[in-house]
């Protein structure tokens, strides 16, 4: 036990550039895809889940047509009337624009004027269903789901173990080498599931990996429904429950993973009244309903209780909006407390594929790590526009995560942290 406490810490921080070689779209590609969405390209299910139609037929085109039209026209309005001619669409800035309205009535006149025009055009001026606030809330839910769909790959739901991942092998070898002597505090600003999947399925990493979520002892379940072909020609429809991991804030293994901006995989559910709590669960494949196993107060027997959930996944977006959560929301506040603690106890910080565009994150790096004379290594094919690299004499490697060789990664490990030869 004593020895485990003596292991030094190494911090890693990754941004969207880390996942680009894996085929996850870059910020530029996301901006292109999300700046213009035609209502005919999307489906908003009756259960409020929005998806891009990739060749699927939508049997209920009349259902939620108003939400689809609003989504298309709200984006058109923003591009035509809010962005200056010299500005490009950026989904984070756009998110700040409309979430500012939802949280504290910023841009109120502009947005409500658009809402009025929308109503006059489609409802002859009287939208009895929804006021402006609810329209923008619905938009936010659908827009987040469409963004999430662009960052997801079905294979991240597959339960398979892998022993190699060719393009990332040098990087995984670097982690493996570090784990011999040190604990790794791995922080991601990405919402995608690439490293979650790698950490849990790579045969060299999974036994060291923790992300603060736990399956054992969880009373939470998801209802899964799907059809599969039986030996006869009939399709068999099955519905069953799968146990879901819930966040317990326990990072007790050598490769601790912190998703500082949340995840496509995180779902917020609310436990039953009277002692209603907000719980974060990890979603799973094809889950349509969330349930909790509880003791019935009347009969003393165990039973399942259906839970309310926030339909959109739980991740942070918007340059200014994100920073508010760092200290405001208890879940994110806790993650940033870990971030602060990890930086202050780490010997080395390796930053990969992060463009230093988040002022809140940069402040943590400077105040808690760099200003104390500690060493940072920045790996990025394009040199980030930040004064921090020169000011603190950071090592800059002009390559992407998969272009750095195992030899180059090994040279980043401080001599005192290299395993002693037998």
C-alpha cells in the first residue's frame, strides 16, 4: 500500500486532434456539417431523439415537422443575420449565442423577433403549442443529439478486446511504459468515445483503467429492445434489462480517465421522489428506457421504477458556456477539482491535439502547472496560437499523435521515471 502511494503522477491532456486519425470529424468538419441542416435530412422521433437520415425512410414525416422546420430556419437566421460577413460558422460560438438566451435572456430581442417571424409564417401568428423559450429548448436538445451522432461510431458499443491498434500503437506503448513506474492522469476535452473504448478494451490498458463509473452494485438498468432473425424466417422481438454503470467518483487505478467536458455516453436520470437525486449513468446500445431497482415502501419487496431522463447526452459546449460549468455545476466542479489536483501533483504534462482555444483550461495549465516551473510537452501538427509554449519553454513536437514514433515518445519520459534495468 505504502509503495503505491509513492508512485509519481504524469498528466496527459487531449483535445479533438487526438481523435482525428481515428476518423472522428475535426472541429472544421463539424462546423461544415452543422452550419446548414435541411429539415428533410433529419428525423425527430416521438421520444424526442433526433438523428440524421442516412437513407432511412421516415414513416412519420408529419410528426414534429414544426421542430424540424424551426431547426432549419433558426440556423439560416443565425448565418444570415447574426454572423458578420467576415465570420465563419462555429458550433461552439453558435451554442453560446442561443444558450445565453436560455440561461439569462441574452440576445432576447433578436431571437424573439425571429420566433415571431417563424410563427407568422407557419402558424399565422399563433403558435399555441410553444413559446419562444420552449422552441429554443427543443432546438438545443435536437442540435446536441445531431452533434453527438457525428462523433459516434457503432464499434464503441462492441464488447471485443484488442491487442493492437496499429496507428495508435506507439502512443499505447508510451502509456504502457509510463504505467510501469507512474500513475497516469488522462484528461480529455473530447465528447467522443474513442479513448473510453480503447482504455476498456485494449489488452495492455483495461486492467489499469478507471473512469469514475462502476457497474458493481448499481441499481440502475436500461431497457433494450431489438429484433433478430431466428432459425425460422420469423423475426424475434426481444426486450430485456441491462445493468448500467453509474458515476461514483472513484478513480482508484493507475490509468485514471477524466472527461472534463462530459461525454456522448453520459445520461442524466432523476431518482424517484421524495428524495430526488440527479445521477449520471453510462448509456448503452439500444437503451430506450431507464429504470431503478428499489424497495417498495408499502410491500418491502424489490421492484423496478421508471426514471425521468434528460434526453440529450450530457456534455459541455460553447466557449463561454463551458467555463460557467467548471465552477458552477457540482459534477463538473468535482472533475475540475481532480484536474487541479492532478496537475499540481504531476511531474510532466503531455498535451496532444489541443489548440489552446479554451481560456478556462489555459488558466488551469498556467496557474497550477506551468508557473510552478514544471515541464509541458505539446504534440500537434499545427503549432497552437498560444504564448504559453514560448513563455514556459515547453517542448513542441510538430506532429500528430499517430506520427510520433515509439522512440520519440520514450524520450519524453524523464530519466528518473524510466523503469530500472533488471
